[in-house]
C-alpha cells in the first residue's frame, strides 16, 4: 500500500528564522507562501509554517521518558530509510545543530530497534527523525 503524504501546519513566532531552518538547514523545497505562512516539501509531505504568537509548548516542552531519554512532547517528524537518516544526521552535525537527543540507536537489539534524533526548530517546535533497518518493525510490539 502506498503511503499518502501528510499535511501538517505548525505555529512559528519567527517566520524568517523558521523559513531559513526548513529551507536551508533541511534543504526542503519551498512551495506557495504569503507574508504569514510558507509551504515546504518536507520529505514528500506538506509542512506549512504559520506565523503565530509563541505558544506554551514552544517555551518548554513536556518530556516523557523513553529508552533512558527525555522525549519532548509534542513533536513531529518523519520515518526515513536508514541511509537517508544517516545522511541527515551527518548534515545536521556538520552544521553544529543542537540536539535535544543526539542521534543514536534506540531499543538496540530489541523489537522495534530504530535510529532516532530529536531537535528543536528556531521557534521551539520539537522534531524527531527515525529510521528502521527493518521497516516491518515500525508497529512491532
């Protein structure tokens, strides 16, 4: 079954900084835009950044423990193939990106083993990127 692209609209209190982050840091192609929002091709999905006042979750995200790390909530991201995930991790590290959770392999040797990393955009929105060597493990228990 082919996956359908998702559409996600997120608030950003600094449109220019967020535009630079998604466009330059991630290399996402820009689509339509106005003075208050910008569409991006976010790994084949439609991400829209909307200018809005800073929200509480952007100030200090709630955190839940997962595999010995404090995972920020809410967060969003993409499941990438392993090679693309490694290339993104290298790209972000080369740009001296500050991670909330550095790139690592979670649940190593267990069902659902996955590479993951967490970071914040310039407006405090938390992102997670993950990869599975066996994509069949995506929903494994």
